[in-house]
């Protein structure tokens, strides 16, 4: 017979839980066996997602609420590793001239290494006009799902930009995309597809959360800052650099941001031979006419609707106007050879007496 005190002690032992040990047998007395099952304690490290970073199966209502409040969101794993590799291969072929001629950039010699060719470019505009692979990104299912969540059921695309941004290449100063692509309903949305891991070191995007909400297009001026390319800088807005957030993402992630959101990037300061490649497409609601570019003769700008577009979701209420091809691929000046193109004639950097060749 087991004494009462001993029975109480054994009862307490039955309730114990010993972590990370297998079931064990305790022989307390001859001919008496007590089996105590020792269940392992499951220890989980809490993985707290960064605010604004969502998986493709995230709740659309939560995504939309974050986007409306902050002006941006990140869709992680928006493109698979295989899709990213295909886009990078296509990037190299475009830069080599294998997908069509680029202005002022002759086709590369087959013997020239890829790194040498890629380093000549900061950004190529309208690569989807050269590449079916690039154009296909407009119709990516995760992208379309996100766009219809944050814009609405009817979505059109109109522009693409392929950033190569090798080591040493500049970034772009604070700006709002709606300064360049006007919409009437403030639905302009960029989708920034990371083809490489984007970090502070190699020149990731920086955003000013909530800066889209005033609905103001801030004045732009020439910056004269060697860190940035030839595009002008937005000024006199009521936000400071210390409010900016770096949007570091893995390859395959997509950053969506509103056309009124102030954003910028800094130079790629990673070691030589590294890149921060990204493909940026722009979208807006089909319901909004888009008076983009030069208004044709004999047409009032209030009536003009740019029709070099791609319908990616829903219906186009202006389909009766037809569609056309207006834009051709071009190469953005980085500032390293001067800023005479793109309306930048006469713009000099603060350390220049004349633009450097």
C-alpha cells in the first residue's frame, strides 16, 4: 500500500510536462510500474509580418484598407522564381538589342559580356512594346486580383518601365507618378515588380506613407543632386525625410502604390556587378479618361482620351473610341551623360560646370 503522502506526490508527477523528451517509465517500487507520458511543449517563434506586406491569399478588405490609408502595399510572392528568371533573361535580351532597336543604343556585339551591356542602362521605357514576356506581366493573376481590389473591377494599363540600375547608378528624387500620367479620378497605380532583392543598399523604393491623401500635386524643380537621375523633384510638401519608409522586398514581390504617393529611390551602392532590376507597370480605372501626352490637333484636351492601352480586367466604357499604338521604347537619361534629353536641357548638377560625358 502506498502512503497517502506518496500517492499525492505521484499524482502531482502525472501532471508534469517535460519538454522535448520521449515517453519514459518510472519504476518506483518492485512489481509496480507507473507510466508517465511526457508531452513535448511546442515552442513557436512568433513571426510578425511587416505592416503592409501581404500574401496573394490575404483578405482583400484588409489589403484595401491598408492601401487607402497608406498609399501603398506589398504583395509578396506575386511572381514565382521561374517567372522572375524569365523576366531577367528577357531584360538582358532587350538590353542587347535582341528584341528590337533602342534609340541611340546600337545592338550589342555578341562577344560583349552581359554585365557590360546591362551597365549601360538605368531604365528603358515601354519594354512591353518589345517583349511579349514583359507584356504578360500586365495580366498576371495575382496582379489583376490586387488591382481590382484597390482600383475597381475595370482596369487598364498604359505604361511600363524596366529599371536595370546596376551598381553606381542613381535613383530618382521625390516625385508623384500622377505628375507624368494624369487620371481624372486619382486611381493611377504603379506595380513595381522586384526582379532582384531590393534593399536600402542597392536602392530600394522609399515611400512617405499617407502622402497621397491630400490629393495635391506638389511643385517640381530641378534638384541638382548627383544621387538622382534627370527627373525633377517634388518640393514644398509637408512631409520630412525622417518620415520615409524603405520598402525592402524579395525578388518576385510587387509593390503597389498610388499615383499621388510621394516616393523616391537612392543610388545602388552595392558592390560592382550587382543590380536592382525591377519592372514597373502603370494602371488606372477604365472609367477615367486619360488626357496623356500631346492632345491631337482639333481635339479639346477635356475630351482627349489616350487610347494606347491594355485592358486587364472588366470592361472599357470607351471601347467605341478604339485603340491605337502611340508610344515607342525609349531610354531614360541617367544624368551620367548629361540631361539634355527629356526636357532637361541646361540642367546641371551642383558639382558640374557642364554636364559630364
